[in-house]
């Protein structure tokens, strides 16, 4: 490395925080677009708050750039490589309890502007609290509490995470034709080499009809990573694992795409994911929860569903 490059490099923690802030900005913008799209009619009619509208426009610009990169780079080859890095026996898996993971994730964005971004612990607790307030089961509260911990992948160098495009954003299957119902699909996928592969570009691609989403490779990101971490390290039910794995799979759970890949079990999973979605998108405007007050309740909840306590990430 040239001396100038050394001098120009920020210290690793600063770089991680800068990366974390940029990641959160994109993640928030994606959520803002998803939240407004969902309520488009009523929000648009009553959009008197010009400040909010400008923020949405800014979010849209940011989101457009983000998806141009994500849709160009999420290929079958990249997804196989990412999974190989995750499963590699040579990878020393970091060991953290769920609460330690929450605190670690919080350090990624702890210098963020509180006006624009709630802390990660804040978002996880708000989601869990909204689920709890609605009297939903304890396993669903636990799911709300952990659902974004996959963003920790940014911290773990051995995973080879490239940037924001393979951590956040809506997800979709790779290995078959990209459905036009994927957000911004019309203008972004031409740059993806898989669209020129005769198999990957065919409607079912490498999959059989009704093969079940368990057998479908979803674009690599924080949802897919956390699902792979938790599937054999928790007592959470299948519905919870589906909420984690598919919470950003908007073309499926909102737009109705990819029905031809579903197995009978997936219809129950779809209901679960749709039930979870509002707690992720719409709890952000709730009061900021007190971490200290809530910690005892959630520590007990964590013990219930993560009995081995220390997880391998
Ligand atoms: Fe998420
Ligand atoms: Fe979330």
C-alpha cells in the first residue's frame, strides 16, 4: 500500500461507523419509499407537509441509485460466493449473545443524527414493543427484537460484504427471471449479466414449479444472513424464521410475484410475513423506548428463544 493511501485511510472503527451511517441512510430511505408506496393514495392526498415530501424525493433519488447497483450485482455467482464465505469451515464465527449483538449493531450508527435516524436498538425495541402492545405471541416479540441483527454482517470481514447493496434493500430470487414487480426493475436489471444467461433469464430458471421458497436462493443481504445464523440456533417457530428471511421480500409479500415457486407451506409463511411488516415499517414514529427500562423484560425473552445464549454469527 502506498504511504499516501495509508495516510488517507480512516482508522477501522471510524470507517465502520462511516459505512454504518451510509448504510442506515440507505436503509431508512428504502423504508421511507416502502412506507409511502404502501399508503400511496391517502398519503399523497393529504401530503401538506412539504418538508416530509422533500425528504421522500431525496429518499427516492438515493433509492434509485442504490437499486441500480444492487440489481446489477446480485447475480447467481455472487450469491454462491457469499454463501460459501458464510459456510466456510475456515471462517472463525464471531460469538455474541443476542443482547451483545444489539449493542454492537448500535455502535455502527451511534453518531447518527437523531433527527433523521433512530438507533438500531431503538428500532428493534420499537418493533418488539408494538408487537407486544398488540398482544401478539412472545415468539413474535422476540422476532421483532432481532429481525435486523443481520446488519452486523458489515462488521464481520470474513463475510466479504461489499457494501450497502448486499446488506439492505428489498430482496428477490436469483437464478430465474427478475420479476417486473421488483422495485425499479424496468430500468436496472439490464446491467445484470444473469439477464443474458439462457437458464437464469428463463421464467423458472434453475427452479421447479412449486419447489418451495426454502429451495429458492434469495438475494444476499441482512435478512438472508440472519436467517442462516438463527435457523439452527434458536427455538423460534417457522413463522418467525419466515418473518426474518422474507421481511424485505416485497415483490413477494406485497406485490404478489413468485407465486409459482411456492409450496403449500409458504402460504402460511406469507400470512406471517404480512402480519409482521407493519411493525417493521410503521413503528418508527412511536415514542423512543427506554433501553434500561425494557432490558429486563427482553433479556428474559431472549433466554426463552435462544437457550444456548452465545450464538455463532
Ligand atoms: Fe430489515
Ligand atoms: Fe427493520
